[in-house]
C-alpha cells in the first residue's frame, strides 16, 4: 500500500469508524468498572448530553435506543463501505494508531504556541489542565472526550454547520471554514458547563478554542477515527502527567 492509498483509505468509513470501536469499548468498559466501584455517574459531558437528548425524547429506553442507533448506523456504514471498496487491510489500523500518537504528542505544544501568538505571552499560561479528580475518573472522561466530543463537535457539528452553510449558498470551502471556526468556539465553551467544568478564563478559553480549530481541521483532513484517537491519547497522557 502506497502512502497515497493509505491516506485515502484511512479516511473511509470501514477504517475510520472501525478504528473508533476499541475506543468505545475502552470507555464504556472503564465507565462500567468505575460505576461498580462507587463512582456513580462517571461519564464524559458530551456523552451525557447526547444520551440526555434521547432520554428526553424516549424516556428510560432512550439510552438503549441511542446505543442501538450508534452501533447500527456505524455497522451499516462499515459494511456498506466494505461492499463498495473491498475487504479491510488490517495493517492500516496500526498505521492509523501511530499517526494518532504523533498528532497527540504534537497537539499540546502547537496549541500552546498558537495561544501565545494570540495572547500576551504573560497571559498564555494555560496548559490544558484537567479538573482535579481521581485518575480513574479522569481516564474515563478522557477516553470519552476522544469518542463522544469528536462525535458531537466534529461529526455532527462540523458536518451540520457545513451542510447548513452550503444550503444558504456558501461554497464548500468557506462553508467548511465557518463550520471549523464555529464548532471550535462551541467546543471551547462546552468545557465550562456542569460540575466538572473549568473556571472560565481568557487563556483557557483561547487554548481550548485553538485546540478545537486544530481538531476540527484534523477531522476534515483525516476523518473521525484518527481524530478521536488523537484527542483521547492527548487527554489520557495529560491526565497521567498531572496525576504523577
């Protein structure tokens, strides 16, 4: 497989969505373990938001409906893509993981540098810290960030804003630019909502908005699977460093 073939294939649903399945298993599995260990309600905020919508609409069965729709639609996309383009080549997945690791390793330093360019360097001191909660809890939140925040703010929001802008007459490129910027600002603001939200400060809001811009750009360029893993790995590494 050539580099060009890899770059094209890794964005396609049969790889991009399948790549996210282990992340879903890790998140849901660890969240279940933490719940049994008396950490009730340990969930990522984007996960809670999405499931709350379904509970509001469908009552107690809403969470199950959400899970079935998520799994069913993902499986349908994978199977349909395999039928159109052929079987999975397993060596693509390790390459996608390595690519995600590279992005995760670079994300923090790039965001800090860009934040410093936007703010007075004496103000740009935010390091993307996390709320001081137990490591196990933070790992659940971090894995969920990679999965559900990317699903909400990239797959749904970037795609939705892009579609809305094109229907209003914008060309594809400016529509995507508006979607990337808008989703980044909403993504940043989301981190100040709820009991685990950060205190709102200019450096932290700017840092997260810049991170949202980069993650949205990465989603547009490289797809959901790689972006989800890059985000999750970055947050997990940050959680471990802070807990050490």
